[in-house]
C-alpha cells in the first residue's frame, strides 16, 4: 500500500528533526539526566515537527536502551510505540475530543499506572480547540499529576490557551524550517527513491513551502506522481501553477521602469499562460520580499534562491527601500481582497498600476528636498518679514502644482492613503474615553487577548489579524501596550507599525477598555525573551515584591 512521503520519512530520532537544535538538545539533556517534566507545550506553525518531536520524546522516555538521549527504535518498547500498539502512549485530537466529558474520562484513566512502559504519555494535538470546561478539567490533572504521567500539548495557536495551563508547562516554540534543511531532506529522499530531479526544483519547493517540511514533502509527492522518472524545473513550474522566475523578473522590471502599459502587457501574458492569480500575487510578494532582503543585507540569505541571488541584488538597485515596502503592503492587501473578489484579475491589475506609480515617489522626495534647501537659504539670508509669505507661496505652488514628472495618479494614491488614516483617527477622536491610567498589568491583557484578537479580526482590514496574531505580548504600563516580534517576523513588525494599522489596533484596544491606549511595537531577541520568561516564572513562584532584578 502506498504511503505518503511525509509519513514514510517522518523523523524517528532527534537528530533527524531539522532546524530545531535548540529544542532537541534540551529534550535530550532531560532524558539523559532523568529530569522529566510532567507537561510540555510544543507550539509553532503547521508542518514544523511538533507531533514528530512528541512521538520521538514518548519513545525516548520509555526506551530500554537510549542512545545519547535518542530512542534506540529497536527495543520492545520503541517498536510497540512505533507500531502504535502501546496502550500507554495515547495520541488525542483535541478538535474532535474537545468536550469536558472527554477530559473527565481522561482524568479517570490517567490515575492508573502504565501497564508495560515506564511512563504514560498523552499527546494532545491542536489543544487550543478544547472548550473552556475541558481546559478547567485538564488544569485539575496538571495541578496534581501522577508521577508516571507526561502530557505533551501541541498547538498552532498558543495565545488561545489559558495562562493557568501555560504556566504549568515547559514551552518550546518550533520555528519555520530553514530552506537549506528542506533542500537537504528532499535530496536525501530523492536518493532513497532513485529519482532524477533538477536542482532548481528543490529550491522552488523550499521557496513555496513557507518553512513547513510537511508542505514541502506534499508538493514533492505531487510532482513524483506527475512524472516519476525525471522531474524538471519547467515541469514543476507548470504542475504547481507557479509563474516562471523570468516572467516575474520581467514584470517587476517594467514596474521599476514605471511603464504601466508594458507592465499590464507582461501581466496579461502570464495570466494567458494559465497561471493562478492568487498564486501570482503570492509569488510577487515573495519576489519583493527577496528584493527587500537583497537590498538590506549584503550577503546571501538562506531563504533566497541561490542561483537567482545576484539577479535580486541587481534588480533591488532599481528601487528605493521605502518603495519596496510600499509595494509589499499593496500586494498584501491585494491578496486579501482577491481571495473574496469575483474579479481577482481587476484587483491585481489595479495593484500593478499603483505599484508603477509608487516608483515616482523618489521624484517627489527630491522636490521636497529642493524646497527644504530653498527654505534654509531664505533663513540664512536674513530676510524677516517676507519670509513667511515667500515660504507659504513656495509651499502652495509645490503642493498644488506638481511638476509633469509626478503624475496625477501618484498624488491621488498618496492622498487616498493619508485620507484613510485621517478618517480612522477622526472616527476614534469622536469617541470620548476616560483619561485615567489603567492600573492593571500585562496579565489582564493576556487574559483578554483572545477577545481582543476577535475584535481585530472583525475589522474591515482582514490582513491586520494575520499580522498581529504572530506578535508576543511584552508589557502594559501607563496605558501603553508593548508587543514584540521575533527577528524572523520583520515583515509583520514593519506592516503593523504603519500609521494606518497602528491607529486601528489602538482604536480596538481603547474601545475594549474604554480608555485611551497607545501601541508600541518592538523586535524581540529570542535569548532575551527566554530570560524574561525565566524571570517571570521566578516572580510567580516567590512573588514579584520579593524578587529584585539587577
């Protein structure tokens, strides 16, 4: 019977769990020392190895002959767990077993010691799907767990889990798998399956899997089913419905030249060849993201296709960094709009036209600089009375009479963006909030965060929820909420920090607590974040008043 690649090549020890050395080393050390916790929380995006790590850990703690913290996968205990015949290792799906009765039934069973193995291990997948009553029942088990019991909770949405559960678990965050590790694994599978695959295909799959190893293996499986003997780059492009890299480079080249006509013709050529419009928007977003990285970083990045890196670096010189960021935001909005539109082609055409016009912003900035130089010259000349009028007339002429090099569409686009922000601010200012400083801290925000996220999700701008859901709550003081993003979420931080998005989030927070609240966005260093969690745990244990931080 055929077995899917992601099941056939599931990692069986910690060494094969790629891109998660910071997690696997910690778990191996616990197994070697015997310091096993009663509850673990594995969180992260889909397909990054959470369930695989849980299964490896369940074998390692029960292995009769562990090797450097890894299961031997040969003893009777390991084989029983691998064959899913061990009654003491139970995998539950919280999405279908989410009621309080399911957890109460579990509570009745966990009190009994294991029949054969050393530990009873319960792996609860998608634990955030449990009901409120089920979480309360689970909390009772975690408060006084039997010595033979280990819980491993896996989730893609840790913010939906109550703090009372989180505080009783050792938490591990599974980052997206690096492109180089995805490519290495695909090459290994090709060798095992005796496949002939173009090297560009590996790069293509890694780029389109969004850091999820399972997604990469599913795409690879699909290509193998299409043509087993030899998989070429062109065949992969056609099969996956992805636009050829040359087509994307040509289209972006026309955008850099501000040629609306030629850009629309290139777009039409791509669509006529049967490329999916939503996928094309994703490809363009990825392309401009690579331009942003190539312009900001001098050396190659793991996530940029190696054989195209020089092309990205050269093309990035044709754009200002601010223009690249603006186009990424345009494409992000277009992706959300096209998903629910009956005319997605119109959406992408509008986006391309706007992107072409954004290229003119450099001319506008140059003219503003000239105006500033003129003002400085007037001030230095010592003229007093006429200065204000002269400046006022110059400013009016510059603003109201744009030179031919700046098209009307550029001005219209900037006015639309500014008008949207002004309208949002006016709407918020029309609501009167209390001026008092809220006395609660970040714990209250954490408790209310799921409801706040739902309020943000209900806003007209749908992409806002996707941006803020990846943030981490840092602090709340003097009516200012500080949220942070890990270094690999730089795009999310940049996008959420725009005035338009910040105003919306602040408005939601202010309405929720009936008090004016400001938003601050920072970048979080992972090592510092880990230290903060350790400090917070110590403060919870001994009381914040009894702990002094130097």
